[in-house]
C-alpha cells in the first residue's frame, strides 16, 4: 500500500512538472522560430484582434505536404490562433457573437474551411502525435464557412494574418503563394 502511495505521488509530481515547467518551456522555445504576432482592426464599430504564431516557409512545400489537405490545422504554430471580437459580427453570412475564439482551418487546393471555435486549448495539438492531431472539439464550433483560395505571384516567407479593407473588410491569411480572405460584416 505504501509503494502505491509513493508511486502516485511520483506520477502526480511528474504531471505537475510537465504542466507548469516543461510545457511553458516548450512554448517559449518554439516561439523563437515562430514568433507571436498580433493583427488588430479598430474601425467602423468593430474591435477585432488576432493573436497567432508565424512560422516560416524555409524552403519547405507547405500546403499538401507539411500541412496536409483536408485535415484540420491549428492555423499557425505553437498554440491555436485566437480571434477576439468586441461586438457581434458576421463571417460571410453567419453570426459570430462577441467573444474569444480559436481559429482553425482545413486547407484544400481550391478552398479552405474556416472554423471559429469557442474553446481555446493550450497547445492545439497532441504531443504524442508529433503535432499531427489537433485538440479541437468540433462540438464547440460556432461558425464554419468555406472560402476560395487565391494564388499570389510573390512568395510570402512568414505565415501572415491581417485585416484588409478593399470593398469590404476581410481577415486575410497568406503564406507561400496561397492566400484566403474571410469576409467580415
């Protein structure tokens, strides 16, 4: 009985060390290669903010290889991208209430599925899968829309999220020669 108690104490200690020491250390180390960036928009009664980690292309084939087609991507590196809106908005024609969301995508050659989820998991992927499996809970999806892919002539080295205003406001995601715009109303 004493051995079992000590074993449980040791296992609990290891779990606490992982949670409070190893995981924060790993997140800090990965941000050296994929720095955290922020995109903000404060106009027209809209206060929007996106916080994400920006990996680099580094000569790699991105979409279809490093980031497989038709699989959920946490949309950036290190941890899920967060999207904050201070007011109710529409993503294309779907309502997104004011709040904090994790932003997930499912890249494909000609379109991307864009997902706003009400949960904000710590890491966004499982460590045991080597980052290949996400921790997104589909039951917590609030908005799911599909947008077309635009091929751009110049290569974007670092994954970039920004707000663009041409005719209408859009959240823009671009990397390599791929760009998607997500209309916001």
